[in-house]
């Protein structure tokens, strides 16, 4: 007896989330069609090229794109919603949900547009699966719109399946997730998603079935908890500086308590990127709309602590330079919001570099992967092709993104090209002893000055 055919999958939106999900689904054995409304992006992906840096993603894509030598041919791309509707059994919506301009709230226009474009074309049974991070209540509204527009009627269903990708680990997180959460309204939808995720489920990945609101809340609750933990240890760094304590030793000590844990307890410049800050603010905005704003007032302080770290690093730099920034040379190591990424959206590192420049410093930045994106955002900053060039003739060096490359730098070699051996560690990952031994004045956030 023949095996039942695997469902055919489409992925709507080929940004960071969408292209990773599409390539991973092809790797799991599915026929996949990716859609984007930007023709240039589709052309690039069809050549096996990725418009962003994510470890392992280019290789994964290259193994499956139709027409590439040696590829499985299970993955191709289109700009046509008609083709997507005709092709797919399961449609994953992976479009962006940015922060609304001038507001905390989430901009749902891309998600709404995807559903409005796809639904009228669904003439046979299909499952539309939202993966984008959305305000709670969105799935209920979108399900009603899908039922209203789809010619297939009740045979076109909606489910919600939040993503938990970490930039730098997205391929692994998609192929081997630590949990799969699905918000569904029928056993049919649940079984379809069990079929899609059969490989990770066979590895023992937990499969958590919920209603729509809970599935939507899982992502925002998880991000809020992580942000709270980061800002907590950064608040402790502020107290440590005032009391001459050591936040690194403090984090080690409390991290041994298994109720707390050591992860996300590294004090530094705080969080950034395209997800955590905007998801936090959208969660607060939605809670206000629901009349539950008091439950999340603490998140305002979490956000405030996080933003304060950037201003504090600017002030520490001014202090290191004797009180003035005008005309001083600052070498900056790092531009991305985290290592193993080229993402500079809401990057604390780039924000600090930009503030220093605006206040009169001559700033030169080096980042292993994020230079072009940083240059597009801050074209007036100086950029270098290496760490050594970035710090040449610098009056102070700032370590602002914790790339492994920076931890391996030789303080003595760098000391030969700077104007003054003064370094500020904004990520608490450099070894103070090595730098001080090489004659550097070393200062790190939340740590004793000597």
C-alpha cells in the first residue's frame, strides 16, 4: 500500500523567518513554494543567494532550490498568490510585523494583506498557519476573515504556530526546535501540523496544543521574560557600579540557583534587534487595549533600563576621554545587535556609535558581518575592514558586540596602534587581566574599575 502523499507547503514572506522556514521544510522532505512581493528578492533566492547573514542558511537553501546543481529541487519561489493557492495544502504566513511609526502598537498591515490576497483564491481544503508575532486576538479576527473570503468555506482553516528562532541559531532552531506550539480549533488542523512536524516530533520535541489566544501570547510572554531577565541583571550592574561590586561574580552566584539559572544574566549594553524591543512595546500596547495595562506596567521599566545602558556607555566614553568628545577618536568593535548576525536593527552597539558621532567624536566601526547594513543606516560613521584598522590612533576603544573574534584579539598588538590604551567592555566578555597586563586601562559595565 502506497504511503500517503506529504502535504505541499507554501511560505508567504521570505524575510529572515520565511526563508529559514522554507529551506528547513524542504530539508524535512516537503515540496515547498515560497512567495514574496519583491521580484528582486525572488530572483536572488532562486539563485540560491540569501539577502542576510545567518550561519548555515545559504548552504541549506543551496541543497534544495530548483535548478541548482546537485539540489533536491524541492524548493522554488514565486511572486504569484494564484500559484501559491493552487500549489499548497499548508500555507505558512511569515511576513513582518514591525512597530507602527510613532506608536508602540504592532503594524498588522503585512499580515492582513497576506490573508486578504490568499483567502479569495483558496478553492480546496487548506490550512493557513500564522507564524508572525502578532497582538493577541489577531488569529480570531483573521480566522473570521478567512471564513468570509475563502471559496472553500470551512475547508480553509486557520492555525497559529509562533516561531522561537534565535538569530545565529535559526537553522538549528527550525530543524530541531525546543518546543512546537500550535493554536488550533479542530483535530484536523492539529493532525495536519503533526504531519508537518513529524521529524522533530520523532526526536522528542514537545508538541503543545492550545487555543488561539494562548498560542499568540506564548511568543510575547517568552520575549518579555527574557527581556526582564536581561534588564534585571543590568539594573544590578547599575547598583554594583554605585557600590563598587562586581556584577559578573554576582551573576555567577545567583545563577547557580536552578530556579534562576545563568542564561541571559550577562550584564552589558542590553538587548536590541528587530524582535525583542518592538514585541515588548506591542505587548504593552495590546494589554492597554484589552484593559489589562496594569499587568504589564513593569515592562516600561524593563524597556527604560535597557535604553539607559546605551546612554551610560556614552557617558563612560566621555569620562574616559577626560570629559569631552569633540574631535576625539573612538574605535568601535561591533555594529550588530548580537554576534553571528548581520542585523543592525535597533542595535545598541550602532546606537552608541551614532550618539558619540553626533556629539562630536570621530568614530570608526568594525564588524565581521554587519558593516554594509550599518553603513546603510549610519553612512556618516567611519568603517574599517579589520579590528586593527578600526582602533588605529583611537583615544578609546569600545567593545560593543560580543563576536568571538574580539575575544581572541591580542591586547599587545592593538596597543601598538592606538593613541591611548583605554578600553571599555560593553559586553563583559573580555578578560580584564589580559588587557591590564598589556598596559590597558580596562573598564566594564557593572565591574570594579581595578
